[in-house]
C-alpha cells in the first residue's frame, strides 16, 4: 500500500492517491479519509485506489504537512 504524494501545500488542493486493497465500495459504509484531522474530499475510489483532494491545513500549520 502507498500514499502519494507524501507532502502537500497547506493551502489544500493536493490530489492524493491512496493505493491498497479491500477498500469499501459500499454506499452503506462510505469511505472517510482525513488529512491533518480534516476530511479529504473523495473524488473517486475502487477496491484498490482512492483519489481525494486535501483540505486547507488548520491555521496552526505553517509549512507543508504529511499527506
């Protein structure tokens, strides 16, 4: 499994690719991805990849943060 890229802008908008296995595709159990304890907007997902757009970082974060 992997997450790319591993850093992003504090302004948000970074497209994350999360690769793995057995991600849910059920609407009964929707996926939730958080970055810096903020929701990452899911743009697409399959059982092996999730693509989401990162949120703006909380004001306490001044530089790049881990994605």
